[in-house]
């Protein structure tokens, strides 16, 4: 446990940021899971709608530094290929 006042503050701030990052990451995983489920079901309209939502969340997560920008680009590319193969 830190004794210095600024170190105590850093612990509190990092806990808040960690909680916020986990929230964004969890929402991203949920969105990806829904998109993959729509693909597996073969529902074109739902998959297209969920694709837009998922790509938006990927971009926001990459912008916030929650995931690496190349990882976001790779996932978007794979999701685009999967959606196009469905149609």
C-alpha cells in the first residue's frame, strides 16, 4: 500500500480507468458475440446491422487504446469478409 499522497491518488485513478476499460471491452466482446451468432444463423439483415455496431465499437476501443489499432483493423477485415461471404 502506498504511503505517499500522490501514489495513493494514482492507485485510485488507475482503478477507475481499469474499471472503465473493462466496461468498454466487455461491451465490445458482447457485440462481437452477437454478430457471430447472427452470421451462424444466416440472418443477413441482422448481421449487417450488428456489423455496423461492432465496427463502431472496435473503432472506439482502438481510439481509446483499449485494443491495438492493428487488432481492430484485423477484426474489421475478418468481419467484413464473413459478412460478404454470407451475401
